[in-house]
């Protein structure tokens, strides 16, 4: 595995915990069957999917999330029309339909998904763009394909963290995909995703992290009670506001993080806050420590012994 491959320290054993009551088994099973039925209906419509207006697609995406027992709250600005790069923090498999509920878009997916049985074919048929995360040399070609899609008026959805996090901490945005927005001259639309229980407390139940299985993650969601998905849509970053991808990525990241200052730094490998994660060490200017004067060169106090005599 490449050393630059994005990863997160979040694991099911250390991050996943239930907050709030659990729903009854029959109701959880009913939710699961409803989600499967909606997904199968979406699969049946894939051949004509690009002909379906955006409104029904958004309704279907919200229906998938709602069928799993999760209420959806969307707030913020209107997403621009035409070509736009949607960027969001990444927590759960629910993030994909939630982003599509804001605006249907072509997803940027890791190339490993293409080799999955059934799911790989479905992802490719949906118009997804694939990125080979373990091949750095393939990155410029991926950025060029994203830029072409944006110039054609498409919306492209990306999770710049490159990996899922538990939701209580976040990773830093990788800069490469932002070059596509610069090349195409399109706006960047940040999207903030949060999962909470009805009482307002943050919940890690929807997280899909580490070696967790998709089935286990789906079951946690459908068996939970009172989960709420909060989708915040800050103001978009207009084209021409930034001349380089580094500052553009930093601006988008700041708008996604918003006022949640307690979550500004990702959790380190031992659970502590880590303001300088190794994956972005080159982007951080560490403060210099003041030089200490050698003891021999330090000014000496005046000799007052003669005055005391």
C-alpha cells in the first residue's frame, strides 16, 4: 500500500458506540426491507437514470435515508446550477444519498469498487468517476477527467478526506481534486454532514469506518431510534476567488468545519487531538522555537561587592 494513501485512525472498536434507544427488532427488519426495495427500484431505473429529472432523483435519495429510520434536515444556501464540485466530510454510506438529495452528481469512487461483484457494475452504470488511490501517477488523468465533466455542466461529488471518519473528528482535505475546479472555472460547493440523536448529541452509529462491514453498519442504522442527519450547505466558493488549489481546499474545509472548533483537529492514533497529522505535515508551518543564548554569552549581573564593603 502506498504511504500517501489516505487513512483515518477511527476504528469500530474505539469509535462506535450507541447513543440513544434501540428500536424493536420487527421494526428494524421492516426498515431494512424498505431500504432494499428502494435500492432495487433504483437499480431497475439505472438504464434510463440520466433521463430522470433531478427532482425525482432527490426524492428517491431522501426516501432511502428516511426508510432507514433517519430523519433529514437540510439548511443553508442553494446549490449552484451547471458545473459544480461538491465536497463534503465523509462519515457513512448514508453520505452518498444525502449529497444526491442536495444535488444529483457523479460520484468520485475508489477504483476497488469497480471490481466488486454487482456493486461495481452498478457504480459504473451510475456515471461514477474512478480514482486509483494507490497510483500517484494516475492522479493527473483523474483530475483531467473530473475537469472535463465539470466543463460539460455536470456536478461531481467528492469526499476530499479520502477516507471515512467517525464524525467526532475529521481529516484534512486533499488538494488534488480542487485543481479540477480551477481548470474548469466552476464553483466549489462545500457540504457539512452531521449525524445526531433526536436530543442533539452527536452519534457515531451511522459511521462506516475501519474494517467494519457494510451489513453491520446498515443494521446499526436501521436498529437505532431517533437518528437525525443534518446537511448544512454553506455559501459556495465562487470561481476566481482563489488562484491555487491549496487555498481553495483550505477555504472549502473551513466552511465544512464551520463553527465546530472542538472538531477542528483529527484524533491521533492514540486518541489525542493531533493538530499536525502526518498525512498533511508538508502543509503545516510549525512555529519556530526561540533560540536560547548560550550560558557563556548571557549578560552577567554587575559586581556590586565593592559597593557593599
